[in-house]
C-alpha cells in the first residue's frame, strides 16, 4: 500500500486552465459546494499543474491566448497521465468538441452551458469514465500473473543482487506482504492502485498489488532512491499492519513495466491466524531464497493462499520433520 493514496473523497479537486477573467469568475460562481478549485491562466502553468498531480478533473479552455488547450491534452496523454480532462469552449462545439475528444479529452463543455449542475454532472461522468479506463489498464488476471511467472523463469540467473552491493543503473525491486486493517473489495483495491499508479508514474516506479481477503502482496520496482521514499511512507500507512519484506534486491529489468501499479483481487480468503500468517511469510521467503524469479511471486502467493484456505497450514519446519 502507498500512503500517498489516502484520499479525501468528500472534496473534488478541480483545475481550471482559463485566461479570460470573466469566464473564471463565472466558473467560480457556479462551483459545486463539494469542489475545490485551482486556477491557472497559461498553457505552461496548466502543464505544470497537471504534471504536479492532485486533481480529479481539469477543465481546459480550448483557446488560451495564442495557444490551444488541445496542446495540454495531447502533452498530458503523451506522458501516460490518465487525468480526466474536460475542454471548454465558446466556439462551434460540434467541430471543436470532436477535435477535443480525438486529442484525448475525456469530455467537452460549451461555456454557454456552464452552471452548477452542469459542472457537477460533467465532473462526475468524467471521473467515472477515467476510472473505467484505469480499471481496464490496471487489473491483471490470475492467468496473466502465471504467464508473467513462466516468462521470467528462464531469466532467473543474476536476478537477486543485494542493494548494498550495487547502485548506478540498477533497478531496485522490493516485495512485501501485509494485512489490511479493514478488508478491501475489488473496486476499492482498483481505486487504491489507480491513485498509487498516478504517483508512481511521476517517480518512474512500476509494480503490482495482489490481495486475497485481508492479505496483500506488493512488488515495487524503480530507482533505489525512489523506493526508499515509498517504503518509508508504506511502513507508516495505518491501513495495514504485519508488514514483512520478503525480497529486496537489484535487477537490470522490470517484471511489471506495463503497470504503474497493476492490481489483482481475489474475493474471499483465509482467516488469518498468527500461525497461518507465519506459514505464508515463511513459504514466500523460502521461494525467494530458492532463487525463484520475483516475477513468479504473485502467482506463488495466490497458490499458497489457496493451500492455506484448504487447511494446509503446517509450518515449514514441522512439514520437513514429518
């Protein structure tokens, strides 16, 4: 889990990129009560604000002086940023609205239609569309996790390198398990991963979060310094406890490069007694120490959860003496 994902869902944070003071005043006058507005007046300031993150939806004027708001849309999408963007215009909405959507905008809104209910409605649907797109790009099936594990097995040589022995161009990979204080369902897990992915994108961090009931396995991969920062935040996140790091190593390649934070949720799971939790962590640590590639860990984790759910929870040391 990532403490940066803690989000106050009662407040919707809107960015308005608009250079006309009168249009800014109109937008402010009709701002829904639950919204918080930040205003910038130039393309450059808009790009900087979007890159800084923290907004649910950006409303961008089609014409910003000599610049076009579509430049902001294209530049944002070129970086992989999924922020919901609504283009506003006082011109021919049929033509300009189509251009906005083709450029990558989430929606468009004629300035003549701006009112409190319209801003609220467009904001809500823009966020819904953004979440649906994020979900398609974040959710990983169990079959995909097994495929990733199989593809990584031939490359197991040299995978485990101690972070203390190398820095430079090496990537750091960290895997840990923890238990959620309050259970997450599939939807809440996807929202958590979406927010984490937004922050990870800025840090060039990739990874995966797999849940089974109240247990989590997360793998992070990125620059050693970036993971230092994330781990400090993760360790103090109040939403989980019993955090155990099962792998911390350096590698040349990413296993989960497609995902800022991919997610997989298995509904229902084990009743996590202290002894069962100990068995799970022992088995995962053993898997890593046996030089199984880290990419195989999510699939192995789900396999072990299934065994524990079936009652196969004797500690490793007891199994070895039988």
